[in-house]
């Protein structure tokens, strides 16, 4: 009889021990959920600031289009651990009164990438460490900390010297020196283009980094009636070609990369903006043959 009475007492004692623990767990869970919600809201707001009409997504999810978004001051990176490359980089440029850039920083390894990419991994390869978010434009618009982050190896992709130092640089200069003053603000998306068949290129690497066959750059004026230009530039160039030789539609860039740019854009606007090549309003013919600054 005494044993039977002692069992409910033990159960009540056990419950009294668990109740404080359950309360602490519930309070902790609430804090985690609220904190996660706040973080997601802030992260989404920051992404929206740097990506007009949404960050790029994939047309269809495959190991080759899967990527993680790396947040930096002034730009976002869609990082692929399979390609060991940024699939896209997104940044916004606006006009500043007195553009100035600080001293050129050193390249730095990015701890956020799954595979370690050292700063000297390109040495002796015949390829330059090509910026996607450009050093000068990021520096003058977004400041010193953003400029330093543009030298993270997660913002770098292998480019042939004549492309990196001449043709690609000329396009970057036209964007910041001519398009930004002309329109006040532009959205830029840029990244590599790889061969259609992964196995055809799987061994073409600088260390672990897959070598692209070309690079794209999309420039948009985010107005009520937006304007857009898109370029695809191959690795093998002289460097002095007219920029307008490399004009393509955004639809072609999407077809070559498997990415979906501006996913929040209304379908009717997307068809007009992405489906054709139009230089109206850009005065591209005035700057397409300008020499590089350096």
C-alpha cells in the first residue's frame, strides 16, 4: 500500500523537475524564432537594396546551378561550391560628387567558401585574378570596406590577360564613368559562362577553380520603363574590339548560364526587356571604342 502511494509522488516530483526545463526551452525557442525572423527580414532587405527585382535564381535546380548567396558590403555573390566560382555578382552603382578610390588592397582568401582558394593559386596559370564586382566602382560608391571585400577570392574568376586588363576593364570604366552619370543609378549583374556540357570542362581548372569560356555583364537602369544592356565576352579577345560587338539579349545570357535574372519582374516587362537587344538611350556608340584607362 505504501509503495502504491509513493508512485504518484515520484511522478509529481519528476514533473516538477521537468516543468522549469520545459519553460526554459520554450522561452529559448521563442527567442530563436524571433531572432531568425528578424535576421531573415534584415537579410532580405539588404538583398533587395543590391538586387533590383530580386536576386538571381536558377531556371531549374541542378548541382551546377545550385549556389549560396554571400553577403558583402556593396555587393552580393552567388557562390557555387561545384564550379568553385561565383555564378553571379550583383551590385548597385549611383553617382557620387567626388569619386575617389583608396590604395589597392591585397587579395584575401574567403573562409565562407567550401574549398580553400589561396591568393596565389593563379600564379603561373596564364590567367589573371579577374574581379567581378570591380575594385574602382565599388570603392568610389560603397567605400573602403567594400573595396577590401572586392578582393576576396570569392569575387574572383580566371580571366585571360587581354580580357581582364583591356576589354573587360573598358566595359567596367564605361559603366562607372558614362552610364552612371548619364542615368544616376544602374544595377549590374555579372558572372562567368561555362560550356554547356560539364564534363567537357571539368578538368580545365586553375587549382580547384573551373575556368569559364566567357563572361557576361548585364546593366539595367531601374526606372519606371527600365532599360537594359547585356554583353557576353569570350576569353580569347584582343582587347581593343568595340564593346557593341559583344551585345546579346538577357534571354541569351539566361540560356547560357541556366540562371533566371530579375525573377520578380512582371512577365510583360520581362519579355520586352530581356528578349531583345536595344541600345536606345544608352549612347553606346559614343563610348564603345574608348581605350582603357590604363
